[in-house]
C-alpha cells in the first residue's frame, strides 16, 4: 500500500464517496472486535467517543490510515465489503493532508 500512497497519480474521491467509504470502514471495524480494540487503543478513544468523532475529518483520516497501514487488514476489509483498495486509498487522500512525499504544499 505504501507505493500507492506515494503515487501522485491516484485521484482523490469526491466527498460523498469518501464519506461512504469511511462509514463502511467504521462499520467493518465495529464487526471486528479485536481490530476495533486495537484501533481504539492506538487512537486514544473509547467506544463511547466514536459517535462524536465520526464528524471529525481528522478522525476519519486516522481511521482510514489505520486500515491502509496494515495491508492484511485492508485486504480483509476490501474482500468483506467488495470495495477496491483504490477506493480506500482515494478516501484516505480525501481526508488526509498532503504528506512530505506528495509534492503538494
């Protein structure tokens, strides 16, 4: 997945598709207790804070980054939901600020 992240040719999704992808990721995480627990531990949130956090683009960026940072999890999500990895990458680009390697400042 790292190679995709650095490829500036990958397009950002529109806001609606990025939001739908983020919601699908959160729904998938909710059905994967071990994965959700790991995400919550890394994010510093507890389950009661999720409802408010979903309105924060920074939270969504972090949640998607959590998924794309671990290829087996990304592929599990994609297989379970029928989502293309490129769609997840597009959602990540939508919510994330350009990194140092993006060429966008």
